[in-house]
C-alpha cells in the first residue's frame, strides 16, 4: 500500500480509496464464507478431527467479518468525507489498530482453512468410488 500512498500523496487519500473498496471485499467475503461452509458440509472427509478443525476455522470467518464490518463503520464515523479529514485521529488510529489485528486473525484462519480444505479434498480423492469401492468391499 506504500505505492498507493506515494501516488495519492497521503495516508488519508489512500485510506479513502481503501475505505470504498472494503465494502466490495466484505461482499466477496460473504460469498466465500457461504461457499466454504457448503463445501465443509458436503465433504465426505473421513477424518473427524479435520472436519472439526475446518468447522472451527470456518466459524472464525463470519465472526471476524462481522467484527471488521462493525469496526469499518466505527472508522467511517471519524472521517469527514466533505473535507477529507479525520475528526479524531487518536481514536481513529486506536480503532484502526484493532481493525488490523482482527483482519490478521481472519487472514491466518483463512490460510489454515485453505490447508485443511486441501487435505480434506485429497483424502476424499483417495477414497474408492463406484466399481473400485465394490471391489474393495468384496475383498476378504
């Protein structure tokens, strides 16, 4: 984001751009969370532990997304969009710090969930299906 700050000339100008983009990112996050939840629900992962870990990580995603949306609204309250100024920089920066911490938790949970999802898909791909499953079950 340092490049964006250089182009726009200030942290505030950069923040105003990211402020509007965040709404679209949050919408994309909702779609991703719904699809990921469906994948976990529909998966035939044989590992109870991995399914449990995936659900626990998945639960973190809507919780952090809701918290980020709430913090985003709080941050917006400190911006005067007509004058492009922050009305209370101290409180703004304190809330923004929380925003960054929560987004880091969301990012880490997403990375772990990606890894667990790939492992679940791999396990599912290795399960015998159709004729091969019938042959496996017929073996003594």
